[in-house]
């Protein structure tokens, strides 16, 4: 299932280094948008990151895990 282009997403073109920012959601879109040069645009890669959990969330997470 493909979500389509959502507002605020950025796409770039590897061929000509163009970049677009989606300002209006597109419903029913099945593929990434096409650049003015004709190439299919892609979302930039973002390296996954780890964030720290605060003590309250960590306690809830452990409690749910131990309950099963």
C-alpha cells in the first residue's frame, strides 16, 4: 500500500540535482513525482537515529513487557 506524496515531504532528482517540497497532499499517487528533466524523483535518505527515553516512558514500556 502506497501512501502518496504527503505535505511537507521533500523529493530530489539525482539527474539534475533539482529539489521539490510538497506543499499540498496528493491523494491516489502511486509513484514518486517526475522532475522537469523526466527522471523519477526520490526522497533523500535519512540515517535512522536513536533517541533517549525518559524514565516515565521507560517504566511503562517495561511494565507492558513484563505483563505478557
